[in-house]
């Protein structure tokens, strides 16, 4: 990631050499988009990270198709029988007879070739399949939370920043209030009682959507503050004044002038929020207050895998934790690359 | 004649960036006498600030590097000094004032703290003596209530006041040379002249030589004895103020003069501007660096980089192949050429 | 400044009210009443009756909330053993403020901080105060006593982790900034990114498995304990044994918290130091002829630490809530683990008490962070 930041460095200690001005002799129309791409491509880790993420999204989206094609099995199907005696495979001979956790590469009769690529858990379910389906839950939570945060944060932040006075004050008090709520403790309470809320439709109660909605509504405050600050400073800029003087409507100014200029913090902040949401969902599931079983999630698998690993069966923990870390790491690298590409002058992130 | 105060000999300071090597200062030589007031004029990126930073030893590797050259200060090559010896010179014998007074002072220490720090560093005095010197220095730059204002923080001072403090700090150790890098550019016009007058008066009282770096020929005209005009990392013309003003030998100088408003001009004519923009100091054109913007360029200008040589009045030097043929002083810039002037090329 | 702090505290109170209402209402939404689990036990019948009357559980929700709130803020015990030292400290504080005009900002700040800490200490040692936070629905006793018996363990873990993170993270960030783009800097940056992206439960479980379980299995040497804060025979041990036993329990959970916050501190310190290193006033300091070490220590550090100090206070604010996962993994008898246990059994009074403690901590530390920022940076004005 050093390369992307080099520009910033060259500017600072010796601004007097004024590279920017001396380039003027051959003025080619370089769009912001071109500039953004050039900078992002230079950020090697961000490029690798986006590759990983695209692959992950494709695999996760294709999971049901892969299942019907027989490449992976059902996330809740048992490949190994409870008692470890009969059914359609050879029970593993482990020193603890009650556990049917097969190591990676162990091959049950009658299942797909990839079935035990990552081994199986103690209920005899294939870890490989469950890691892929766990990705569905994690990415759903990440993207839906990111979407809600981007939407709420942008709307509330831009309205507050554009209409100073009573509107701004009341919206910001509300934002402060939401920001003041301790995220994890409150999320734990909601995660605990979510399945018991009988009045909610089951797609909220049982799937990752409920957690995503919860995290989204709890974590838009930071972005709203950033967008508001951006709007406040944009209000003073000449081009917004000029647009206003030219008689542009408020809506036009917000959407055509102010919002595009506030875009980079929105994109960067939203990317980072996706990573944070995935981590928190995993933590909730790890504690047992996240997406309820039998839906596989990486957090719940890590908790279960941890208990198995105590007895030496390390694979469920290893593969679910690796999937989680690689995903979050990729998102954070992408966020870093986007920050460098969108705003190379920004050296420090505050608040 | 006494030993010169400062001799810069074939100084080359390069910066390495992603796009390539930036030849910010590319082979400049000049001499300064004790007490001299020297103006260094040029557009942004001409290398004038980098020259100053090179003399101060403030070029930081690995980004920037002094590739070749000698900087003799009172006969001693500054480039051969180690860091400890250089610290003695910096602030003690050569002081520097920067462009933006709003950010040049440390926000978390009081003015008194920062002034006394310099004094204690370079003079063998006690704290209370240093305090006296600092108060005197603040009074010298005409800030009333000095002992009270010692305890104030920079943010409690206005921009002009802060630049006065910077001057006080620079001169507090009676340096032999004061380098002022665009000291008034960030200030409003009414303050500019006051600050310049004050700085030069104080320097004269102490016999301090001043190197004034600016993009403004007008400022130089008012305050300096001699001028170097820099363009794209090199000196293109040097001489006394009068030589440069009334007998310019280099088309660039001539162009710059044409772009100035002059009150002594009887005829009201259109302001001229040097067309085009300065070249990138990464991709310097072959031959004369000013050629792409020059109205008088010929074939040789595209081949050979002209050296600085004696032309015009005694002591005047310029780097132009055609200096003798061109009678620039009788021409008025802007009327010679038909091309419309490009506005952004002029002084920035 | 006083007006500013008062306003911040009022906003904080509103946030706390909202927090308590939200959590209180949420708890009501869970299926079944709070006492459903107790009803399964016939012996609990009189207890249920008493609790129902005391908390008005047969009343509408808003009435229950008002009942809870009035209990929560009402001290059930209050006695001041010795008022004299507190008055003395108060006078000292007033004197500090009075003579503060003639002092440099950072001395004044340091003095206020010292007086403040001493005042807190003296007050707490001379004061017995207890609030009526109710009785655990799960029969674990008085909530105030229950929660405060756990706070010490959480603070022990939290401050050890904070100490580790600061002692390693801040010098690391400074060094990285000074040697920007060196191999070490790149290594630190990549390492910080990986630590940052690893959820704490993975770090915790990983450390626990490798250093407490597998290590003993492979080598036969007991390096660290898997869980708990002290061994059973702790009270009979000699001082050195006690110390060893404490460390054997403390190191792993503290390191797992510290690893992630260390990454945060080093990143933050690096960024803030870089900004200062490229500032004009640092160039002025160099032009003055100051030695490099003085430039870094006096001019750069003083400025670069300002944002980090506020980060530390916010970190302390989240200490109680932040250790929930780690305490659960390592069986650490702190507030976080109590919280998870209470959540599991929907033990209303305990959940409410802990949520409120976390909220109060955040409000107070936010104000402290603001004050510290103002003390360290003379440019800050409170309006």
C-alpha cells in the first residue's frame, strides 16, 4: 500500500517545487474517474482484495446452484451419522467415540467430491459447504447494513448540513443520541430477544436480515456526522454559492453539486462499515445471539469449532475463522485503497 | 574586497518522485556579500525556495538530495558539515523566515517559549537573560506590551503579528544571513509593506545580509540591491536592480517586466503576460528551457542550453544566446507579438 | 467552559434516558414475562409475589419503567465517613482554578488532572453509597453488590490491556512515522491491518488454544490457564506465587484485547505523528537549529499526542462493554461475563444495571476527553 501514498508524501516536505503547476503545459482532459482508477490500480493490495471479494460474492451467490449441481452438499445435511455406526459412510474411528468430526479430505460414501474438503463438524455436516453458506449470511449482513448506513447517513447528514438552524440541531441531537448507544451491548440484547418477537415476520426473525437491520439502524451516526461536516464546508464553497446565485433549486444543489463532492467520504466510510458489520454479526453469532441455527454463520461455526478444537479437531474453527479474517481484511484493504484513490491529500482520519 | 559571505557553486538539488527525477535546482551559482540585499525572483516551481532550503540544509533525503555543488558560508562548505555543526549554523548564523506565518509557529507553546528556545540554543546566556533578549526582540518588531505578549499562544496573534514574531525569532541571534521565503505573500497588502520595511530596517541595523525570495518583481524593486531571476531550476539573469529594470537582457525577465503594472509609465498600455506555462522540471526541453515560451527563439535555442555570461551593463549577466542582438529595453513587451496572451503563465 | 461541560452532561443525561427506555422496552418485547422462568420453580412463589409488588410488574410498561427509574437513581445507603479531606480537596481544586490564569496550559492541565484523581480517590474511600438497583430475578442477590463485585476484575483486565497497547502501540506508531516507508513501517502497517481485521473472538480462542491448551499438551509445561482469574488455592500462596498465578491467568485475555487496540493506537499515532512531522512549525523548529531529538520530543510529540489522549479516554469509556467477548472466552469473572449470563436468562435488573453503567461510563469519559483536549491544545475554545 505504500505506492498509493507516495504522492502525498512528495507534496508535503517540498511543496515549493509545485509539481502540479508545472504539469500544465500539456493539458489533457483527465476526468476524476480516470484519476481514481489510476490511483486505485496502483494500490496493489486493494486490487487483490477486490479480486478476492468478487470471487467470494460469486461463490456465495452460486451456492444454491452449486448445491443442485451436486458440487457441494446441503449446509444442514448430515454426511456422517450421529451414532457413527451405519448410514451412508464409514464412521471415523476417533479416540472419542461420540464425535463424528471428520478431518479434511476424509471421504464419506455417497456424497459429492467436495463434501469433506474441509472435514465435517461433530454433527457430521460438511464444513466446506457450511463455510460457503456462512459467507451468504456474513455478506448479506455486511451489504444490507452498508446500504442502510449509506442511505440513512447520507440523507440525515446532508439534510442537517444543508439546513442549518433548528433542523440541523434536532437532527444532530438525534444522531448524537444514536452514537451514544453502546453498540455491542444493545445489539446483544436485541439479538437475544429477536427470535422471541412474535410480531415480526419470520424472514426478519430467523435470517441474517434481522441482524443487518439492527446493525444498520444502530451505526449510521458516524457517516451522518461526516456527511454533515462535508456539506457544511461545501456550503461555503464558491461553486455552490454560484449555483445558488444562478437560481438553482435546493434539490438541484444537493444532488448535482454538494452530493458528488461528498461522495468520497461516503464511499470510504460505507466500505469500512461493511467490514465492521460483518465482524459484529460474527461476534453476535459467536456469543449465540446472532443468526439462529441451523443457518450456518462463520461466528457460530467458530464458536462450535472452538469447542471441537479443544479436543484436537481444529478444522471447523480454522476454516471458518480464515474465511472471516480474509473477507474482513479484503474489505479493509479495499477501503484503504479507495481512501487513497479518492482523496490523496487526506493523511489523518479523525472522529 | 572582503571574503564573500555566501558562495553557491554549481548547486544541483533533485527530488525523486513517482513520475521521475525532479531537477528543482539544476546548476546554479551565485555569491552574496555581507550586508547585501539579494532578491531571488521566479515563478512557482522555478527552484527559488529549494535553493533556500538547500542553503539551510533542510533538504531531506530520501525524497530530496543535493547531488553536486558547494555552498561556502564564510569560507566553510556547509555540505561537508555534520548534523551537529549544521545545527550551530541554522538559526544562529543563517536564519530563515517562511511564507505562511499562520502555521509556522508551534500552536502548543507560548511565543516567549519559542523565542527563548532559539536564544538559549545559540547564545550562552541564562534563562532570565534570554527572557530579556526575547522581550527586546519583540519590542524591536514593534509589538507593544512585549512582556505580557510573551505568555500568549500563537493563535492569539494575527497573521502580521506572527510574521513579526518570526522576524524577531530569526534576528534574535544576530545571524549573518537572513533568508526570507515569500515573507509577505500570505499577508494583506497594507501589512506587507510594513513588514518588509521593518524586516529590512532591522537587518540593516544588525548588518545582516538578506536573501529575499519572491515571485513579485515589485517587492524586489523596493527592497533589494541585486536580483537573480530564476527559471526552471536555473538562474537566467542577474544584476543590479537598475540593470534588470531598465536594461533587461533575457526575454523572460523582459516578459516579467511587461506583466507588471508600473506607476512610472507615462503611456497606459495593455499588460503583457508571458505566454504558456513553465515547463515540467521532470521533462525539461532540450536546449534553452525558456525556448517554448520565447518569442525570439531560433534554431540554436533548441540545441544548446545557454550559459550565464556577462552581457549588458558591467556586472550584469544573462543566459540567452541572443542577448546582444536583441534590444529588449527599447521594445515594449506585449506589442511585439501578435499572439494573444495566455493569462495563467504570468507570475503566479 | 463550565457552561459547556454542563451542556454536555445534560445531553449525556438525555442519551442515558433514551438508552434506558430503549433497552427496557426491548426487554418487554421478548416472549413471556420476566418471571416466567421463576414460575417453573414452585418454591419461588413468594419471591415472585414480592417482586411483582415491588416492581409493579402487573402494571403497564410505562409505569414499570417509572418504577424502575425511580429506584435506579435513589440511593439506598449513603454515608460520608469524613467530610474534611473532601472539603480540603475541593478548596485545592478551587485554588487551582483561581491561580490557573498565571500558569502555562499544560501545567494547569496536569495539576487539574492530579487534583481530580486525588479528589476521586479520597471521596470514594470516605464514602459509602449504594443505589437500589433491585434484586436479580435469577436469585443472584442484590444487583448493586453483584455488579460492583465484578467491576474490579473487568478493570484489572481492561487496564492491563490498555497499558500493553499504549506501551507498545504509541512508540511503534511514532517510530513508524519517523521511518516512514521503511521496511519496518510497511511491516507494522500490514500487521496492524491484519490485527484490525481479526475479530477479537478469533484472537482470544486462538491464543487460548495454542498457548493454554496445545502448549501444555505438547510440552507438558503449564504456561497459562485456560480460564478464570485465580487458582482455587490462591489465598494460601506466597506473594510470588500469587503474582505468578495472577499473570498466568491474566496474560492471555489481556493480550487478546491489547493486540487489536494496539493496532489501532499504532495506526492512529502514526497518522497523527506524520501530520505533525510535515507541518510548517516543525520546519521552523529545524530552521532554528534544534537537534533532531529535541524536535521530535518537544515539538512533534507534544502535538501528535493530543488526538491520542482523547482516544485513550474513549477507550476507557468502552472498557466495561468492550471486554464482553474476551471475558466470555476466558471465563473471566467480570461485568461482561455477568452481562452475557444475565442476557441468557433475561435477568432484567442485571441487564439494565450493566447497560446503564456502560452508558454512564461513556458519557463521563466523553466529557473527560473534551476537557483533556482543551487542556492539551491551547487553541481549543469551549463555546
